[in-house]
C-alpha cells in the first residue's frame, strides 16, 4: 500500500511560479515511477509529467515542456513539480500518482495509487 499527499497548490498570477510536492509513504520501495496529472473543470484527466524513480528519467506533456520540471528526492521520498510561466490554462486540480510496474507513464492506467489532489489556480 502506498499513500500520497500533495501540497503546494494555490492561486498565482499568470507568469508566476508554484512548486508542488508529493510525499509518498507505505511500501514505496517497489515503485517504478511517479507522475503528475491534472484535471480542469469539465475536462478529462491529462498527463503532465512523470519520472522514473531509479534513474530519474523524465517525461513531459507538450503543453508544459520547457515550463515545468519534475524531480524527486529519494531521501525524503518526495516528488516535486516546479511550475514556471504559469498560464490560465494550467488551472486544474493536480494529482500525484505512483506506478509500481515498468509501463508507459503517460497513461493514467499505468498508475496504481493516487493522491487527493491540490488545486492550482492561475489568474490573468
């Protein structure tokens, strides 16, 4: 079992930055990767970024490439999402997730555990 707790969401002006954190607990030693997804009102859940735990290989959605950076801290068992140059279209609930198996991390079906989400609101 894995538990995930996100934090760091909030309200920010367009062009600003936020850093999301996701702390994992439980049987995290079996994880293959962790990722961030987001869901805006009236829209489907979409992939944002992912990282493999062992080698720190990263993957990004085209919409956030160059603006967002995912990273992990193995000591604190935490994954981060640094979000720069935020746009109103980035407004969504951001979810952290963990995948236990070596599968494609861009699909939500790859993930086994999910956090409750943290709200990010970007205003112009």
